[in-house]
C-alpha cells in the first residue's frame, strides 16, 4: 500500500521530530514539509512523533486517512 503524508502548516511548530524519524521524507525550516516518501510504518511513526499532531497519513490510492 502506497501512503502519503501531509503536514498541516498551521499546526506545525517545526520541532523537527518527524525529520529525525524520517529524514528522507521530511525537511524542517519554518515548518515541516514532505520532501519524499517512505513505507507506511515509517510515515506513521513520524506522525506519532509530532508533538503538534500536525501530520496525517493517507492511503495514496483510496485517499483513506490512516493516521490519526
């Protein structure tokens, strides 16, 4: 299953935890942004690490929200 992550820029506080967990997926400047992709487990782990709960993970094919 292909998954995509989305960052809510209004909620993001740029802590950078997502980039520590998944540096190939996230980059952090003023806010986090998605710069790549990764396996579902990695995207969910990165989303769970976000103290601002600013990351959502979706099934790329169906659009179903997988996290949160």
